[in-house]
């Protein structure tokens, strides 16, 4: 099954009309893509689907990237704080 899908993908890629031919010159006006993607804006709205306790349905939550980063850092700090607490001896 997987090999059949792979073969179909190869045939589709070989038949791609957008692929340049040997006689075609490359477009000079095409912008060069950088190797590293631009960093996301901290004020950009990012939506994620999160699991809800007691439900099979996921809930869509939208926050800014700065809010997501802050929540992630706070959760990491809380875990580190709880792991560093030594238990009381009796």
C-alpha cells in the first residue's frame, strides 16, 4: 500500500507542469528564500486546539505568541520548583 502511494507521488512529481525544463531559463525576479524562517511576531494571534478534561472534543484557544510563551515559561518554572522541593522526613 505504501509503495503504491509512493509510486503515485513520484508519477505526480514527474508530471508536474510547474517544474522547469532543460531549455527554460530560471526567472531572475524570483526572490531567494532564506535558510531560516523569520521569527514569529510576538503580537501575532496564534490558535491551538487543546484537549478538554472529561471530553473527547478539543477546544480552540487563541492567544498572542507572547501569551503562549509566558504560559509555557510559567509551567516550566512551576515544574522545576516542585521537583526541587525535598520531602519532609518523619
